[in-house]
């Protein structure tokens, strides 16, 4: 049984949406597909709404389209041409390419670019662009008979991208014209033109920028419900049984219980299933897929981050840097911190990433290889310079911390540049002065760390050269001031040194004088002490002498008194 398993392709698309060809693997959405088709048949312009990751793109591609082709809408028949595209940064051009592809889908010829230019011209000529395309390119011999014209369904996937486009171009006019062409096409009674726009519901409020779009959405909208536990069970078990494989009951329950509450639950479930299948398949284990296979990929919460980091550390240090630059280029943080993808062609990516196209392609291929659907296009499509490189789903940005951090860094860097560019423009109009601290230090550090280039900056604002000049000027002025300050400081140092030496000299002299005085006073004190001692000795000697004199005097008196009686006796005789 295990050898059978190993030869079976993985039935789970991972992070990317299901495609039309994968409708046999698409489960759990039968009721919603029927409901949405009903909506579309009564409102030729229908908006499919829902949070990022609720399964909108998959619902349309693998649910609605196959049913249309099989004639589910009986009143319209099964003859459909479907132009499916993402507006990206050129909504009109991308619509023209998709229309040409669907027109030529019957023929074996590949659509040529001259035709695309012609279709683009038709689309842009008036708000009836879509109607005219149907009239001239789809109807037999360009006649006006709608009964001979196949139904045309225009699917604008990721409609919210037009808001970004509106923010980049100088005026909103082109985007407004694009919206008008869609609205007019779906309302024209002569041709069976249907429009499905698929949009993240957090952008719904932005639609009021376009005249009549809110009114039309009010009439026809379909909010994609979150899949219930039972529908998720179908989505797990269905694809596995299609491959004649099996999954243990306990793992199904574990997967259902591990789903997070957020709208990322379907992406995380899908990614975990795809990884678990690969791990089970690679180990060549016989029997059903079990909990141990699931646990080895890190479970639902860690599987994405674990796989992302595994691939990242597989790269050489140079490739890691390239990967970081690629992912930064194709993610975007909106004004209200809405994280979105920002697809770009390989050619444009290579203008920003500091590596050759070949080196960049090598890294992209690693992130989109079989079983690693981090980047699009899928592995079976060859990447050329004009291929659009995209993150497979926004949930990747939210659930792979490394990518989240890159997106934050990019956002931070863009904000510094935008502030600087704004100041540069105001400065050119003499409305503000050059940069001061602390902004200047921040800007210099930003320039050193990110080494911005024009191709990078143009994504955000086009006055890159002026901005860098403004920064240079600010630096030059600060340097000049610093030089002047240094000169003054040097002068101050000389003067201070002189003063210090002089003061030191005088200080020394004063000390010396003080020492002398001290010595003198000590000598004087000693002399005084000596004198006092001598005086005391002299006093003592004088006292001794006085005492001796007194004693001698006393002795003489005594002798005189002793002689006196003898002399008086002799006188009496
Ligand atoms: N019915 C389904 N069963 C299983 N996985 C699904 C189903 N529908 C969508 N997914 C998966 O959910 C994730 C988000 O789907 P997607 O169609 O891209 O959503 P959205 O367009 O709303 O962001 C993808 O990984 C996709 O493979
Ligand atoms: Mg989508």
C-alpha cells in the first residue's frame, strides 16, 4: 500500500487557492456554490465578499466555474467564456489579456500581444468597452445578435488591488474608468455579460470612492460563510478518498479541534494537511495517515513557521538575503495596517533585489517547489522575466513570524522614506527648513541600514533623487555647523590650556609662598618657643639668684646679730 501512496500526487493545494482543474478535489462547498450561482443569475454584477482566507477565490475557481461550464444555469446555457484575472497595478491591461485568452481559448493559437493592445484600446475607448469587446470579438461576424454570442463572465479576483492602484497612479481616473466599464458591461441588455468581483470584506468601505459601485454591490453581494465543522470534515476526508488513501478518525478529530478561531483556519488546515500528506508519503508508511505524521510537522499552529524556517536555513547566506528582499518587495502594509500581498514581475523584482535574475529565480523556485506553495506561480509553470511572483496567501504573512517581521521592517523603512520625501517636497517649496536632530540621525541611520535605491523608492513615491539631495544638504549643513563648532572648541581648548597653565603657575607660586610663610611662622613659633624657654630659664635663674641673695642676706643679718651682744659686754667692762 505504501508504494501506491508514494506514487500519488498530493491532493491538497496547501496555501494557494484551488484551481478550476482541481474541482474534483474541492469539497465542503456545495450549498454555497449553488447559492452564489443563483445570485449571479439574478444579478449580473455580483460581489463575493469575505475575510482574507475564507475561501473566496477557491469557491469561484473550483466551485462556480465548473458548474457554469456544465450548464448549471439552465437559462443561460453552457456556452461560457470566462476572463479571470487580478487587477494588480494595471487593471485595464490585465483585463485585456484575460479577455483575449478567453476569446482564443477555443483556438489552438496563443493570444498575440498586438491583439491585446487592440483589446486594450477598445476597452479604454468608452465605458461600453466590454460591450464592444463582446460585439466585435465574441459575437459571430460582429453582429448585434446576442443569441449567437456566448456568455461572458468576467471574474476580477482580489478586486481590492484596485485601491492600491488608485493610490499609486497620479489620478483616480483610470481606475474609475475601469470600474465604469465593468458596471456598464453587466448592465447592458444587448449582451450576456456577467461580472463577479471577489474582494476582501475589510475593503468594502473603500468602494464608495467609485460612483455607482456601492449601489450595484448593494443589489448583488454574497458573503462567503465560514465552513462548518462538518464541511471541514468533508474537505479533509474528500480529497484523501479521491486518492484512495485513508486517514485515521482520531487525526480528523484532532485537525478539526486544532483549527484556530480566526479566518486563517482554512489556510492553516489546508497547509497542515498538505504537509502531513507529504511527510506520510515520504516516510513510505503503510496504512492510513495518523496523528504521528501530523505531529511530526509541528501541528497546525507551528507547521507554517517550521516549514518556512526550514527552507530559509537551507539557503546560503547570500540566498537568505535575496529571499528577504524578495519577500519584502511583494508584501505591503496598508495605511490602516492591513497586510496584503503585492505581486510583481520577476523583472521588476530584480531591479530592487541586489542579485541577478538567475539568482533570484533560483530562490523563488525553492519557495514554490512541489510541497512548498509559499510563492506563486505553482511549480509546474515556468518562471520568466514577465512572470508575476506572488505570495500564495496573506495568511503566510500573518503566520510565519519571519515574514511578518520582514513586512514590518519594510513598512517601517517605507514610512521613514515617505516622511523624508514629504519634507523634501515641502523644502523645495520653501515651506520647511532642512532636517534637524533627531530626525536627521534617524534618516542617516535608515540610509546606512537599508541602502535605498530608486527602483525601491518609486514603489512609494517618485521624488527619490530630490529626497536624497535634501538629506545630503541637511547632512552638509550639520557638518558645517559641527566644523565651526570644532574650530571654536579648538580655540577654546587653547585659551583654556593657557589659562590653566597660568593658573597652575600662579597656583604653584602661591603654594610655595604659603609653604614659606608656614615655614617662617613655624620657625618664628619655634624661636618664640625657644625664647620663652630661655626666658623661663632666665627667670628661674633670677629667682634662684634672688633666693641665694636672700639667703646670703639672712645669713649676714644673723651674723650681725650674733656679734652685737659680745660688743655690748666689752663696752660694760
Ligand atoms: N473548500 C475548501 N476546502 C479546503 N480548503 C479550502 C477550501 N477552500 C479554500 N481552501 C483553502 O483555504 C485557503 C484560502 O483559500 P482562498 O480561496 O485563497 O481564500 P480567499 O480568496 O478568501 O483568501 C487556501 O489554502 C485554500 O486552499
Ligand atoms: Mg483570494
